[in-house]
C-alpha cells in the first residue's frame, strides 16, 4: 500500500519528481567528477570521463522513473497515442479495418444481446436474485429427465406448507380470449395467476392497483383483472379512465383494477395483455378441471426465498412436501428443481432453444474470423509498407518485443473502435431482426447492459489479438540490411501468409453459404412433400366454443346444425369436424396396449398420437384407406378407430389389423387402415396415429372442402356461425396458409443463414480484392518489365487470376469438407435433403468462385494498364 501511495503521489507531482531526479543524477555526476579530479585528472577530462562512466542519463532517468510508476502502463499509453496518430494519418486503411471489425463484432454482440435477454437478464421484479422457478423432475421410461410444472392442488399444498419460501405463486397461460365489447372485434391474451403473484414478485401498478390473495378464492371467483402497459396503449388508447371500468371477455364483464408499469412484461417470452386471478378460470372456462384435478398439468410455479434461506434448503423442503403430497394424490414422488428467474426459466425450453443458439454463435463466430483474417491481411500490407520504418527502429536499438507490443496496441485500437461501433449495431439489429422474424412481439429487454459491454470488450480484445499477432511477428522479422536499403527480403513469406489467410476466409465463407444453400433446398423439398392429404381447397374454421361455456351436448347440437348449413352452401363439397386440425402444431397423445405387445409398453414405444373426428373426415381430406373401410353411419355410438400404416406396422407387423382391438382409455375396434399422413408436423417421419369417431366437442373445428380453391366463399362461411349464435366469432384459415406456417422456422433460419452468408461473402470478396490490389502494387516493377518484354494485357490478367484462384480453390475444398460436417446439425430444417446434397454445394461453390473471380478481375484489369515506359524511366 505504501508503494502504491508513492506511485499515486508521483502522478500528482510528476514535474517536481522529474526536477528532483535530474538534480540527483547531476549530484552523482559531480561526485564522480570530483573523485576523478582527486585522482589527478584535469577538470575538462574528468568531466568527460564522469559523463562516460555515468552512461546514458536519459536511459538512467527512465529506469529511475520505473521505481515510481508502472512504467509499462506509461509506455502502453505512449504506444496507444502513437498508434492512434498513425491510424488518423491513414484514414482509408483505418476506415476499412474498423468497418470490417465492426460488422464481425456487431453481429456477435447482437446475438449475445438476445441471448443475454433470454438467459441472463432477470425479470424486472424486486430483488430477482431471490426469486426462483419451481419444477418437478420426472424420468421417462427411456431414461430421459424432464422438468415439469405442477397441478393447482399440488401447488396449493406446497404454498400452504412451505416455511423456506416467503411466497409461492402459480401461473397458467389462458391463451387468447375474445374481447366482446360493442365494436371491439379483438382478442386479449390472458395469464391466470395466484392472487399474491404481484406482491410476491414485488410489482406495483403504475395506475390503480393489483389484486390480492383474498380476491383469489375458488369459492368466490371474481371477474377482476389488471392490464399490461402495452395493451393499455394498443387496446385502450392510453385512457386512464379505463381503471374502474369493465371489459367484456367472452361476454363476461371484467373490472379493470389497474395498469402495470411499462418495464414489467411478464415472466414468459411472450407477455400477456391481461392478468386475472386464478379463480377467474371458473368464470371464463367453467368446464375446465384445471383448478380441481390433481392430474392436470402443468402450471408454472415461482417463489421468493425467505430471508437467510439458500436455494438448497428451499429445494430440500419443497421436495419433502411434494413427496408427502404425491402419496395423497397417488402420484410418483419426484425431486424439486429450482431455476433462475429468467425468460428461459424452464429447463425444457433451454433444451429446445440452446442448440439453435449454439449454431448461431458458431455462425457469427465464423463471420468474425473472416473479418479478422481480412484485417490481418490489411495489417500485413501495412507492415510491408512500414518495413523501412521498422528497420530504422530496430537498428537504433529498439527490441523486437517492444515493437511487437507497439504494433499490437495499434490492432487493439482498431479492435476497440470496431467494438464501439459493434455496440451501436447491437442497439438496432436485435430488435430489427426479431420484429421481422417473430410471429408476435416478444417480451424481451434488448437494451445492452454491463454483460453485453463486457462481452463486446472481450471479443474486441480477442479479435485484436487474432488479427494483429501474426502480422506483428511477421513485420518485425526483417533483414536490417535490406530494410535500410528499402528492399524486402521476405516478400515470398508474406505472400504465402496472405494466401493462407485468404484461403481461410474462403473456407469459412463457403461453410455459411453451403448451409444457406442446403436450407433453401430444404424449403424447396418441403414444398414438394406430400402431406398425405390434399390441401388445396381446404378451409379451417376454429370456433372457440370452450370460451362460451358450451358443454358437450350443446356443442354437439351446435356443430350438427352448423355442419348442415355449411354443407348446403354453394361451392362446398364436404365438411367434417376434428379436435386437432392437420398441421396445426398440436397433438393429443396416449398410451395403448395390445395383447401380446407388453414389450412395447416396457420400452415406452406404446405411446401414440390420436385425433377425434366426425364422419367424412378422411374423405374431406382425401386420405385413402389401404385396408378395411372408412367410418360409416352405423359406427355412431361404437368405439371404433382407424389406424395409420405406421401404427399397424408397430403393433401388428405382418398382420391385418382390421377387426383387432387395442386399449387406450377404452377398448377400440380397428375398422380400417389409412395411409400415413403428416398430421402434426411437416417433414417428420410417420408416427403411429389413430382416428377415433366422435360426435364433436367444444374443442372441435370444421374442415371444409370447396370447389374453387382460388375463390373460397369466406364471407358466407364467416357469417354462418354467428347466425346460429351471435356470441360465436369464427376464425378462418386456408390449409395452404397453415402449410406455409409450418415452414416458418425453416424460413427464419434460412433468412438468418442467408444474411450471415452474404456478409461473409462480402467480407471475403473485400479480402480477395485487397490482396490482389496489394499484389499488383508490390509487383508493379515486375509487371512493367514483363509487358516491356512483350507480355500482353491478357497475360497479366490471367497470371493474377491463376494466382488467386488457386488459393480460392484450396479454400473451397476445405470449406466443402467443413460444410458437410456443419450441415449435419441442420437435419431438422432440411426436410429430407441430405447434408451431402450436391446441388446445394455445387451452386454455393459456383457463387463463391464467381464472386472471387470478379474481386480478382477488377484490380487485375488495372494492373494490365501499367505503362512499361513509366516503369523503365523509374529504373
């Protein structure tokens, strides 16, 4: 501490210390001179001899200053200022290098900004470090670990018995609810939360108030709600008088108690428009058993740790309570798992999102490597131009390590400038991309925070080292004799190094381009996939009868009358009902048992997907029957099913399943086998599936086939449900549109990959252009002499083209090998296209070679305009 204090004092009184140091050195010189005079030397000779014995006083002063100051920091600052002055003198070089690094660092920082918002940034609640997500841990028969929420009865048991948690709250995503105010034809997404949700999380209303636990009683459900700030603006025009008024949801009036602050968007990736007490489920969804059935899953549960309680203590207590509750509910005893309070709070969601994020990080890292290789080539060219300067400095006694450090500070300056520009890009790019790729606005805070700044600083330093270290070592390996003459003794070695960096750029670019080409091929393949049914002329009609208190008999009567009216419309050829619409990204799964197939149950292969449909469903979709028959009117009231070919092969391999039975919740008789169809997701292998005959339910939708797919009678179809019940507001969608929505993820991935591939190609072309232009400058004399000896312009152009294209070809070979390995991670987005698909690889290689040819040709053509007489005069 004393030494640190002395150094700080030196900074404050540097001039005084310098004066004292000069006086001390002069005192030592005078002592030496007096000693020599006493030995008999004359005064003039003694003065000269004393100075000679003292040596370089300036160097001695520098060594002495090192005692009082971190000398390396002072010289580092000198290197920075010197480097910045040099960069300011060469604005073209600086602009190119900084822009290149800014693009590479900017896309990396932008991706980390989104990653930070989803993974690291906590909810905007009071003391988020004390808030945790609570999940139960389940093991599947195959040994896979899954993390799930819990039923409402399980939640209330934990909430009432825990001592280690200051509070536990539950959340159920109620989905969109119809806003039925006069003149309002919109929907509001609702989250049902336990009454003390806002108190436990520490959220106060911006206007009005939130509800309390006393207002969330199952015996006395209340129709009250609070609005999100975004919904208050978009749905109610920022009208503060909305507080105390009612909003009609599914024709039921809800009193608005308050509006939440703008910074709180919820505890999920997509924030709701409205929060209602959990008991309000009984008002909006009176048929739901979610609040009473312990087998219903899965509510999200969060909690705040009690003071002086850590997560391990809370987890152990909750696990013990859950195991006692499991005995009462006849459930397996499971462990409790606690997570951080972030947007990707569920481990299941992390499993789904993290692989995609990892691939994106690898892709943007390739872009940054290409940018670093580009800047490294620029620094090599600049180092070659500074060969004489470096030689002079070395000849005057500067160490090679000292010059390397000075060159690295220049590249660090470039990296920090690029990082600063990258931060600016990260303020704009993440929101721009998400707004165009996401189906709905995401509740993500994309403003860069300290983690983003630290990440940017880290990759800026790493990029500086990556692009500056090799050029610095190469530039200082100089022949002093040749450098002082202005010649270069290492042109061949520099050329090979630049070629290696150029080949690396080409290889990295081709990896991104090849992945883009494969995904484009995958989209083309998806458009050609036969889903197993005819999508042309199919209209899907969703009714949401569950939101209107329809019980099963009332829903069946309504559907019967609606089907009759729709079938009578001109242009409608057939109509049927289904619970799950084809390609609707929803499924119902169950486990089935078949006599003699107990091994399937033990291995977990007895889980199948099913659907409840009406008569004529298969005919409406034109799904052919391969064995047996389709549903017929006499089957009404019987438990019959039609299985697909995949289910027949799994449970009755080599046998005719028609007439056989299987057991799900009841025994079903198989009356037919249908062709495999892509019922749940396009491009996936066929999975076991069966259709059960149903009279319809409040969850049913209509499948309508029309004669003219180009002009379906949508206005008439929209009006019919409302004529039967004014409260019903149908939503219509063409099956072709549903088919296209299946490809949204693939299109999004293709757009991102295409953008990164285009950026990589641009950077690679800039690198090729720069290397060729520098080669022309270095070989100016050689090219002039060649032309003076008879070489034609075409010969000069071909010589430069051959030189660069050899490097591009070598990089392309390496890139093709790497792209095959990288593409294997994209199988889910390729829709059956092989990672070895020759069309994609050949096409992208051709694009890269064409761009490389153009980038080489432009400076090569200028080289061909060199006048031999000018070169000879210079000689």
